[in-house]
């Protein structure tokens, strides 16, 4: 296959493939296990959580089965009650508070959708696996190295139990990304030499502290702007692009050397921007650039250079290979990810994204730690070397502190200054 390989060139075939896969899946769902309906529970009743519920219900329709929300949980009462009322959840199944997720695990839900601040993800996934429930986990899945390793461990326990875990890194479920990955993995651009990944945009929102608000309530309400709650935007947002780099290159980075700073952010303790060199070994380096400043140049995407071609949203190959591209399910990645989750349960495939999304999260954590400290951070420092200063570098307060009442919010606008 030579010349540019574009997303549009595949759209006709892919749309047909989506219809075909849906038809096959309907037969599977009725013939293999007789599943007629999935019972869903939601933890985190904000905008992302509500949309995830709707996406999941839409995906179930494509599979020819039903799906309904049977329980919801949130830190705050109003979102829990409001979401429950709008989605037909009984009042006695609308939970709120620090331990609300535990009540979710006592329901008869088959699948738990997790869309809370990333700080809490490890606790919620561990509880879901213990309760024998399948899970959809929004990205990122942790905010520090110990949290990432706990996600990996929970994922391994889920495998033993035959549970499905799908992460909210929707590019992994988009047909155009899947097609590009297939081409690259089959040599369309040769060996990947390096690349650039970007998420340049504005701060999505800010929630200022209200009079009389507790420290815990403030951190949860304004979670997007606190590193210990979101992992900073290199983790909360840019993790998508880091995941694509891991996917296309086929391995995780060996080390990260980063820098960043803060000049305009209004609350919290996060940086405005990061610039990180990810060394993937074998001479392959990826430049990571992310920024949240309104009014500046915006770009979200990835580009890679190989020995026999490039990728910049489409594959441009000089390899001279005739690579057959499989047909993947078409549609929004935010719907297809739930389609893949439920199809895995129906077909007993054991789909498990825990380690993969944990690795992407760890890459983003490495970049943040490097920028905050001014030091090189190696993969071994956060994954295997228990003597490293970064192995147990945990952010505070920990998720468990929110249940025990031991939460003290740091002061706004105090942030890391390297060397630290």
C-alpha cells in the first residue's frame, strides 16, 4: 500500500462494517448467553457521568439488548438526586457522600460506570472487582505511582474473576485510529523514529470556593484544578495522546524529562503548560506538549515519523506494502467503547483495559513529576525500583482520607517550583 492513506478513504467500508458487526452481535447476545438487559450503576453524576450512561444505553441498543440505570452515587446530594430523577432511578437507589460508592456495590448492577475525580478511581475499581462487577473507568485511572500500581493489581484480580474492564480512552475504539494502528503495526511507516503529541486548549472550568464550604467539598467541586484530584492536566487530559503514542509505538516510555510552569491559572495548584521528552528507547523520542490557556493556539492530536513513512492523522506510506485493513465498528468512540464493553461480556471475551490505561496514566504521571521536580523520571523509578525517590511519591490527601474525614485543602495558587 503506497501513498497517503486517509480517514475518509475508509469511511464507506467502515460504516458498512459497523452495521455488519452490530447484526452479528445481536445474534450473539441472544444465542450465547441470552442477555436481554444490562443493569448499570453510575458513580459520579456530573456531565461526563451522565453522558457515559447515555452512551452505554445507546451502545446496548446497537447490540440488540437493553440497558438501564438502576443506581447512582455522587459526593453531593443534588447531582445524585437530579441524575436519578432524570434517568428513572428510584430515590432509594440515589446515594451520596464519601461512602456512596460502597452502597453501589451492594446493588444488583452488572456494570459500574466510574466518572468521579481520578483521585478516587483506585478505590472504586477495587470495590467493583471485589463485588464481582464489570466496570467502565474514565481516564486517567490514578494521580500518582502507588495509585497506578493499585489499578494494575485490581485489573489482574479482575482477570481471575473473568470481569470486563473498559477505559474511557475512546481513541482505542475509533475506527480511524484502529485502522492507523493496524497499518503502523504492520510496517506501513517502518520503525517509528519519533513524534509529537499535543493537547493545547483552555481551562475547561473553574469552581471557586464558596463561603462555609468544607475543604473536602471544595476539592471535590473544583477537582479539575487540583493535582491531587486530577493528576494535573497532563494526566487528566493529555493522557489520551500519551496512550496513542504507547499504542502506535508498541511500548511504554523508558524515561521522561519535562518542564512546565504557571502564570495564569486562577485556582488550585496545577501548571498552565508542560513540555516533556518521552524516551521510548531504540532512539525513539516523542515530544509531548500540553497547555491550558485560553486565547492561545489550539491543537489536539499526534504525529509520528517512521523509517518508511509518517502519520499525521492519516498514514502516509513509502513502504510499498499492500496491507489489508480490517473493518472496525464505526461510530463515536464514546459509544463504541461501551459497545465493546458489553459485547465482551456477552461473548465472554474478558476484555481488560486496566493495565493498558494504567500504563498511559503512569506515563503522564512521569512527565508531571519530572516537570515538578526538575529531575529525570525513569519507568523503573515508578514501576519497579522501590528504592527510587519517586516509587512511593504519593499526592495528599489520599482517597481514603475523604472517608475518614482527614482532608485539609492546600492553599490556592501555591504550586511546585523545581528543583523539588
